[in-house]
C-alpha cells in the first residue's frame, strides 16, 4: 500500500475528511485516538510519544493489515494528529 492508497482508505473508512486545501482528521479519528490514549494511560504505557496511540488506534481499527500497510496508515495519520491547534 502506498501513502496515497493509505490516505484514500482512511477517507473511505471515515477517519479523514477530504478538505480544501488539505485533508483533516474526522470526528471518528478523534474518537479512536482518544480511546487509544485512554487505554494506554490506564495501562501505564508511555503516552508521551504520539506514535504509540496513533499506532494503537490504527492497529485496533485495522486488525487484518500487513505491517507495511499499517506503517503507511501511521505515516499518513501521524502528521494530521500532531497538528497543533491555533491559540
């Protein structure tokens, strides 16, 4: 899976909204990442690295993907998740 195909899959599955000029995380993604962060925090896992909850959320949503496909999904979602809100 390429990054373009990963993005198209995330859009089709409701995790990303196609926007103009750029795509943005959908409410479904915000819920998935919040669940991941909650579970990781409750288990005492290191939640200071954003890659961990992003990977957890995607692996929970896509149980039957290859490691390469999961890596592409993470590669696409990590920067969208890390965007800081304007102050």
